[in-house]
C-alpha cells in the first residue's frame, strides 16, 4: 500500500487537540507538469565531473534549466531534471543542442553513455505548483 508523504503529518495533526480559538488548515501541494517542448535525442556523451549530455535537435518549444526531460530508455520512462543547456556545433540545416541532465547515480551515467538513442523523442515538461 502506497502512502502519501503528507499522510503521517495529517494523522499527527488530527491527534493533537487544537486550541479552541485556532483552526488547523491542512494544505496539500499537488505538482502539475506541463509539456513545454519536444527534443530529438541523437547521441550521448559524458563530461567528466559534470555528467551526461544528451545531444540532438529541439523540434518545438523552449527549454529551460530546471525543466524535466522524459524519454524512453531501455523500455522504461526516465524523467530527469535539466541542469544545463549548451549550443553545440550548429549549421543552418541542423542546429545541434546539448542538454545536461541530473542522473540518479554513476551507474545510470555509464548506461546512458553506452546508449544509442537513434532519434528517440523526449518531452520537456515544466513543474507548476
């Protein structure tokens, strides 16, 4: 059974007796993610002491640091925060962009380094609360 992170705090608050002149207000924050852009991943490489870079084309929309990138990796959906954006070699026909993402651990970085994405489409989302 899954528990909401605020469930225990709510139970604790219910057990306490509030003063008669005050009321407890329980506020639950729900995060909403909105699709902001589409990115085609062509390749990956590692920058030592920084992390993994996913290179490719911005197909539509705008990407910002702090947005989240969702993409299919080895039959699972990964959602990672964008921590950097770099303009790489660009030509008029094919502007190329590098996106630095935060990975869960060094094993994930190594697996992504070996990955051959072959134009996997990633969706860029922004968190709103």
